[in-house]
C-alpha cells in the first residue's frame, strides 16, 4: 500500500483540492476534503467538479489498491444535496472485480452524515500481456 | 448573457483550474483549459477530476444560458484518451430541453483535435413556482 | 400500494418478459425474472436489454411507491457477470428523495446470490402544480 | 458482416421485441422497432426497457462490426421524450475505439424525427491473448 500511497501523493490536482487519504485497503478507500471558498461555484455551493474529483480520487485509490495499474474508463455521478461547507468524506467500495475490469461505488457524505453524491466508476486493469496504453 | 458570465466568473473552483469561456449562446458553450503540472495525477496525465471540471463548467454555462437557473442532477463521463499537456477545449451542446429538464452533451478535445472525453449532463430548471431547493 | 401494483400489472412489456413483483414498500421494490431462451442474445447469454428491463421495472415500482407519479429521466447500468439461466432478482432501494427528484440503486443477483448488474436510476416527481408532461 | 448479422439474428430477445437491422457498417449500425401495445408500460407509453433494448442492440451491432467480439461493460441512457406509437429508429455511431475499449453513442428518434433518447455504451474487445471471459 505504501507504494500506491506514494504514487497518489504525487497527484497535484487532488493535492491542490485539499484531498486527504484516511484509509486504504484492498478494494476500499476513504478520503476527505475540507470545503473552503476555493471549492465553491458562482452561487456559493460545492462545485460539481470538486465533488467529482474527491469521488474519483477515492475510486482510483480503491481500484489501484491491489498493486495492479487500473485505468479509469468511465464514471457516473448523481448530485443529491447542495453542500456549502464543512468536511466531505468519500468512501469507495468494490462492487465487482475480474481479471480485466473493476466497478466501484463511492458514497460522498457531509458533516451531518447525509449523502450528498453517489458515484460509480469503471476501470480496466493493465497486466503483463497488456502494458501498452489501452486508450 | 453578461449576467450569466458574471455569475460564472465568481466560480472559484473553475477559475483556479484555469478554465476560460470562449463562447456562449443559447444552449451552447465553448470553454478551454491549459494543462499545467497542477492538473496532473500521480502518473503524469490529466486527472479525471480536472477533465470533469472543464466539462461540467461548459455544461453549466450552456444549461444556464437562457437566464433560468439550472441545477445539475447527474452526469456521465467517458475517458477516451490520455492527455499530458496542451490546451483542452470543451464544447457543450443541447440534446434536449423542456420546461423542467435539460440534457447536454460535452465533447472534450486536445490540441490535435482528438476527442479525449465524452460527457453527458442532466439538469433541472427552477421556475417561479418552484424557487425552493429541488434537492 | 394496491393501486400502484394494479397500474404496473398493465405494463405489457415487463409482463411479456416474465417479471414478477415479490415485494413493494416505500422507496423499495423486489422483483424477479426467470431466464428462458427468450431472454438470450446471439451468444446464449442474458441480453442486456432484458437485464435493464428488470432493473428499470423495480426502479419504477420503488419510485412510484409513494403514490406520486415518478417519471424516469435517466439510468446507468454496469454489467458485471454473464448470466445464462436461472432466476434473476432485482432489489431497488432509495438513495435519495426530495420534493422533485428521486435517485434509486438496483442490484441484480443470480441464483447463487452473485451480483450480475448494478443500476442507478433518476426520476422526477410530478405534482399538482406540475401535472403537464415534463418532457 | 454476414457472419455478424447471422449471429445477431439468433438474439431471441431483440427478435421478440420486433427489432430490425436496417444498416450495418464498421462502427455504425441503424435499427428500427415498430411500437405495438406489447412495448408499452402501465401508463401507455414506450417502456424504458424496450427503448434501452433497441439502443443496446444497435450499439452491440456497431461494436461487433469489425468481427472482433465486443463485450458490453456499461451503458447510460437519457429518456428525452414520451413515445406512444410509431416506429423508433436507433443510429449507433462510434465515438472512440482502441485495441481494448470502444465507446458508442446511440440516438433514438421517433416518426417525426424527434430525438426520444440518448444512449452511451462502452465495450471491451476480446482478443487472441484474452479469449477467456472478462467478467
């Protein structure tokens, strides 16, 4: 896990968003992000891209947790509740994982434990027979 | 359009991402983002959250272009091609719009005109009978 | 619930698919479908459209369970495992529900209790101020 | 193309839905479905599962058009307009295709040429190094 955490600590975009890793395990990751004025859109609520970034980062951590490189192919996000401040927590868990594909669900909650977004992400696992770019 | 652009210019998250508005019209928006090292993930490619943010911003502009407040409900993104630098352009266009709901497609392309991501976003339009939060 | 079940019993498409309602409650529904050769695609596995139909029907039941008409706006489905026979069960549960919008997750499992698909559906609730078509 | 069309002609589920292939080409397919009372839900409109089935079938045809087996991994559909009768046409076109992954967009239109649904599907291509099931 240390190698993975080291790799993800080089992710500048998520670092600039203030995302922190709380826990990582096989197929699982928990992260948090404190909402500052830098995360807000024009009407003063959490920008969709900021919420997505937190979810996507937790998803990637969970997907890469086995030490096999996981390339994200697509993702779906539902915005459930406005958010204007406090700490948002993302919990990524594995729905399914095969030799080639992984599917993960990420639940975002606010300070009060209310779910503010639901995220589903799919990834493709690279292997020794297939180290070239899949894209 | 000026009032809308003024509102969106207050979006700190997209501003910090370096997103610029190129064009806005009814149901249409074009934006760009120059990729710097601040947009990269741990393996040196454009972070999914950064790509999503650009797409989401263009979608929101197009959805709000009629002067009626549009609240994003969900979005879907496919990552098609790695991106390591240059300028990414997002073009948001309207697939469908009714009294209540709008659906928009956003195409992200790189410097070479290659599509790097496909985004679909759905929004809900607030009206005078319905000014309370939909969430 | 009886009025809702009566309405859904008129759904010819799901009836022809052999879908049965097992349980319905507020924000919840459980349905099943026995796979016959009529549900298979050219390579002898459960056709994606058949799996989607089961999930969509359970989602609609759960969304309409309060007696307020719910119109489906979009849905996302991940296909996790091939399925070639037996009974598929769909459990729809509510992720979020407001005055206007509902978000539901549906889990499809096979005979062995293995998850074969994950579905997310969003709907819009019609009300007295808004009885016209939202589309 | 003949081998592919023969394979897809064995798809019983789509056949029972009355889906017809109009055209197929590399990365492209056009299909149609005449709406009968068998396609309707309890409120007399085209059932979501029937619309999805048509879109999914056109997507699969386009994805398999190169003679390489394509396994669908996930799909997203937006329902844009009610449909109560007539012929629905699905046009599937390729957004992106690599050695491993394909992404396709399907547009569903009614008799009047109005778009009634937008579909996005992702597939995984099996190859000689990878003939085992990806799921």
